[in-house]
C-alpha cells in the first residue's frame, strides 16, 4: 500500500489511507495528480475488500460457541490476512504502558477524545513508560469543571484571552486539531448536548429559518438543538437514509439543501461519520450546503483522534465545530465539550438570556501546585490566594497555578518574593508584578494519538473492524444450511473507508431479536462495555417495503424532549441496536473477546442460564 508521509498540504492529499472520503472533486479539473491517485485508491480499496471477504474463515460457519478457534489461532489467521496490523505495534506499546486498565475491561462504549492516560492519572501504578515522570506535580484529577452564567456571544467577545489552565488546555486542543486560533474561538461547555443547545439558542433562526441535520440515529444532543430551534420558529428537517445500506438518500438531501430564493438558508449540522453505524459521508455535502447559503456546524464528536486532519479545515471552513473530551478512556468519562466558532461567523450570533443557563463552563485547577495551607500562609502563597484577598487592588499578570501535569521542568508559580513583600501583605500596595510565563499542560492521551498519526490509526482500526464484521457474520444457528444468522449488522459492512463503529443485533434460533439492553447487561458481566442506540430516519424503497414492518420498531420520545419534525408524544419508528465503538487503543483481543461473547448466544439456553446464575447471586432477574 502506498503511504503518503505528509498530509498537511492539500496538493498532496493522501486519499489512499488518510482520507476516509476522498476530496478528489475539490480539485481543479486540470490537476491530473489527484485523478491518478484516485485510480490507485480504487484499486487499494477493492483489493482490501476482496482479500477480507475471501480470507476470514473462508467456507466456514460456526454453529457452536465451543468450536471457535482460540485467541492465538484467530490472531495468527488475522495477522496473515492483515499484515499491516503488525506495523501498528506502537499502539500496543502505548496501551500496555499507559493504559494498563484496558486489559481488564473491553471498553467499546466510549466516544470523544481522551485527554490523559491512565498511568498519568494514577502515578503510583507500575509503568515502564519511556515518558519522563512528573509525579511530583501530578495531583489527579488535574482539573474540575464549574458552571458559569455566560452567553455564547459574551464568551466569544472575550476571545481566547485567558492565561490560565483553561487557556492551556484550549491551546493544546487547538494545536492537536490543527485549528488556528486566529481563525476560530473555542468555548467550553458541560457536554455535547449543552454545546448543541447553546448554539441553537444563539443562532439567528428568526432570519435563517431552517435547521437540517444528517443523523441515522436518535441523538439527545440533536433533539435538544431541534427543540430549541423549533421553539424559536425554525423549520426542522432531517436527512433520510436508504434501507438496507443506510447510505444518505442523496436526492432527498440535495432537495432539502437547495436554495431557490438565494437567501441565507439556515444551519446545516453534519457529523461526517455516524457514531452508531460507522457510516462515513462525503465532505462535499458541506461544500454543497455552503454553496446554497447554509452555515455549517461540523459535529466531530464521533471522529477518531486524528480524523480532523483529513478535513482540511482551512479549505472547508465550517462555521462551527463541536468536539467532546473525556479525561481517561475506559476509566473516567467526565470531561467537557468544545464549541469552536469561526471568527467571521461570530457576528451572525445573538445574545440569549436562556443561553446563559445552558452550560458554559470554566476549566479550573483541581489543586494548587503550591499546596496552599488553609490560612494561605506567607511561606506558601500563590497568585490565586492573593487574587481572592485583594481582587481590586492586585493586578495579577500571570496564570493560576495548578496541580499538573506540567510539560517540562519550568516552574510557572508566581514570584513568591514579590508576594511576600510586607507592603503587599498589608494591603498597602496597589499592584503586584508577577512573572508572566506561558502555562503548558501534558495531555498524554492526545500526545499518544498525535505520535501514532492518522495513517497508523486508520490502518489499525480498518483491520480490526472489518475482521470483526466478517467473524460475526460467520455465526449461524444450526443447522448451518438452513439456520438463522445469529447477528444482523446495520449500515456498512466490509468496506475500506467505513468508520470504527458497529451497529448490530443478536437473534435467537427462532429468529426473534434479543433486546439490545439485555445484550448490553450480559456483556457487562463479561467485562465488555457496549452501547445501545436507536436507528432512525430510515427510508424504504418500494422493493423493500415488505421488510419495513418486520424491522421497524416504535418508541415514544421522552416527555421532556421533542424529536425533530415530530409532535410531542408521537411514536418514532426505527431500530433498537447494540453499538460497539473502537478507538486507537482497541486491539485484536478486544474484538475477539466481543466475538466470543456474541457466539455464546448460539446456545439456545444461554440467556436462561445467565438469568438463573444472576438470580442465584443477586436474588433478582437480569432486567432487560
């Protein structure tokens, strides 16, 4: 496979491995270089799919969970089919040294970007990491999140002026995503839903009267945005997805995007990748939306840690970008979300009283580096203590100190000598001069992803995801000639550029679906964390109309949430599914352990046995 080593220049687009969906059409027609690479890309993708389908357990079906190959046997077969996986061993090294907890739990229910490593949050844990230790500064959980009453516009007017911990984290994130701070401002919110609501409450739907989203599943965040937009007079629309591939129904979406009046259309919310099915959508939808007068909000929450590198932000220039961050993958899901606003789009937003209570947050130090005594003794002072005592008199010119982790050995603490000046302590001085030093923070979760790079991460996840899909499709109820398939997969199956997420359901020997919530709970008992989702906006062509009643289920939206385009209380049709999401630290053993667990449902009595065992231990049934 040809590998491009540099993806920063748009003229050197690495479509064979880096770009989930090629940007070929963005180039001028006279440029022959991308066309040549397009031919190479098609060949690479085609060969990958053929090799996968023709090699994973060829001519074999498994009807008994006890007949599955061992981990070693399965891995030897896997590495033979996907030798490129062996080139990703650096990810295994990082996982073993920095995320040792992942050996105990298969974590397939996380989305978002991991800021810190497990070893970094637990400095006492044994580690052979080659990264220099900063244990003297480590005081987990490093930061806390506090709510503040502020509108989006007021935060944006301030710009990225803070010189404290929040600014350090923000700068780290923007550097990681290659987002320039002279083009975008970042506001921190409590979570993804808060970011969506904050944007909806601040967006001028009185003049730009449409909200159009592209999601093949029901999303709490999108529902919250739709509810706010509807209340403010917007027409809310959704893209539809063709059954059974769950590809975007292109004709319908083009019609919704079309702007016949040549006026500002509204807000187009585009996720690039489905967090549930792993379907990836061409970036060119964003360009088409812009050409028709839409402003674009890019939802990057479901993307991998380096996928934003493929977006060529400077070329596509979405008006808004939303990302979510967790502290430690697989251990601490607390964190915050980031709402990036293009500076040229700030003027379109409005002040909102409601927005002030939605969820703008501050990122504050969890503990001070100087470990202040309760009385702020003069032998152990820092600028934050003096700020609280002499807020009006003292002009602090540096950041708050915090509990780490710090990058390098430079001490960023304020000048203790100056703070100990008697005139200052007595309150007689009107100004304190403190050394102004730039704070830096170690985010080893982001740093590890940065070190691995986009190509390695995508190759690794491509191998794992496609192998698991094929392995799941080999599980079949007996007799093998006429039995039902154990698993049904929704959305893309074996595909070179599919995302590392999987939506599926398990069916018993009678063809009846096992409730996804029950699957999730039984998986948890096997130390496997899975998610659940509800696929929606599914469109059935005439030839699939007979399947519609067989596969669709009804559910009512929650009483406090009105779903886009639906009246309150009206049933929504869709499909409840089990969801598995993979990250750059996922390894083959994780996929194998999930496969082994799913295969247990080939035993017709598996659920009953688990219910009996659980009731014996806990005196209650496993509630589905």
